[in-house]
């Protein structure tokens, strides 16, 4: 089980898992044996609202860093999610078709989107934020949004 960095703002607590990397958009990547599991950060899923629909890249899709890996729809927003890595999608989370709300319930566990066979994990990882850097980015975004409410 991952440990977390936590930040509370008003009644919301946002967690950042320490065992993965993040892009600035809030998409995480966790490497295991050259395979990268990808999902949404806790902050991104909370700020987006209840997820009603998730359309993820199909198995066999070739992706470059930044290509759309998925799009999600909530009652608040429609979001296109950029891939944090390049490679080939080798598995999609079957829950995304019938139960996309699992992203809200467990963003760092059962709410994953896809698994990618990385083309060059070390090169892509160098473009991502480590947990502490993403945490600082997330806190700044959350505080800026709170000021504008």
C-alpha cells in the first residue's frame, strides 16, 4: 500500500501517492517491470466531480507522450487526459466501461485507466513530476482555485 502526502483545504483532503510519478495535468504513472499503470490523481478526480463516463485508449493503441490516453465526462466538465508515457496500451481497466465512478472511489487503486508497455520509461520519467514536486504543484493549484471562488 502506498503512503501519501496529504493536503487539506477547507473540507477537502487531497492525497498524493508516493510510489508514482505525475504530469502537471494530474495523470499518474506507476512503473512495474517495464509496464506503466496510468490513472488520475486524487486532486484531479475530486476537482472534476463524479465521473459518469470514461473513454480510454484501446489495447494495441500506440501512444506518444502527451497523446490523449482517455477522456472523462462528469456533470461539471469533459476532460481530455494526456498520456504521461509513450508506448503501447496492453490492457484497459474493464471497470471503465460500466463503473467509471471507481475512479472517484479509489483513484490510486481500482480506478486505474490503462497499462502501457513503455517505449522508453526513463526518458518519459524524466519529463514527469516526482510525488513531492506534484504535491507542491497541486497545493498551488488548489489555493489558486480557492482564491477565485
